[in-house]
C-alpha cells in the first residue's frame, strides 16, 4: 500500500474577501500545503463565487499550489483560462462533464495536475474508468454550493470504499475530501483513506487566528496517526 502524505488545503470560500491577501498569506505562513479555490457558476451549484481573475490574484499573493475546484457546467470550455491564471491542480466534476476522459486529457495537456470530483450521492463506480488517468479524486462530503455545512456522516464509508478502488486502479492517486471537516472529525476522514483535507470555516473564522486553527488541525492529524 502506498503511503500518502497528509495535506491541508484551506478553502478561501469562507475567508474574509476584504482581507483576502492577508488571509492567504496567513494560511501560507501557518503551514498550509495547498490553497483551495471553489469556482461556482450558479448553474451546476446554487451559488456564484469567482472566476479566473481571483485565481490569478491568489497566484500573485502566494507560493502555495492552487487547487482549483470547478463546480461549473461544461468545464472543458474554461480549462485554458484557469490554467493560464495559475492553477496547479484543476478538478472537474463527473456530473458536469459528458466527455470526462477528453476533459481530463485537456487539463494534462495544459500542464496542470488533474482531479475528478464526485457529489455525495454519486457512486464511486463513476470514477472507476477515469481513475488511472488522474492525480486526485475529490469526494464531496457536503452538497456543493456553500461553505460552513455539516459533514455527511455516510461519507466516511464512501472514502474508505474510494480508497480501496484507488489502491486497485491508481495507488499513487491522492484522495481529497471537501466539506464540513474540522479538528473534531479530521481523524476520522484520515483513518478512512483521505489524505488531502479541504478546510474552510475550520481555518477562516472569528474564533482564532488562521495560524492557530491550522496548528490545531495539524495536532489532530498527528493524533490520528499516533
């Protein structure tokens, strides 16, 4: 079995956009491994966030790899602009893409790593044929569209089953989880096979500083492997 490094990917969806540069820099200084950017179009999900201009701005602010999660219809029409904006990883949804293999190859040809995401109700079988061609599978543990939602408990079983599938078809592939993960349940998602953890309101909140929240999450990760 391949050992996968645990990576924390703060999502700017819940950051204070009036202080976005400061918050991104705090995440980098606090030990984040990636920066997660949720792009929503108001069609695939019931919310609109931002486009390539914010990705480009984030790329100027930080040295962190940019994990760009496209929650948009027909993502293949926009892959080039997000690659040009500085995306390191581009993740597209199974449910949004009719010709998934072709879109995955487009991302590779653009020089980015590629991920494929599945919504909570989408079965793991939907990625079996594409798994050998991707760098990352993202399991949504909330219904996509808004930050601050509660983790859907049945997703721990889905993570475990997805990790088993990846061990068979692409053992080096990262398994990412997005939605409702914090210090109280990060141990559980790690034990069930995830290694890239998207954290939003658990990092960007008014309770503690970004650095303090990242430290608490790292401590929880360490406890899970003890």
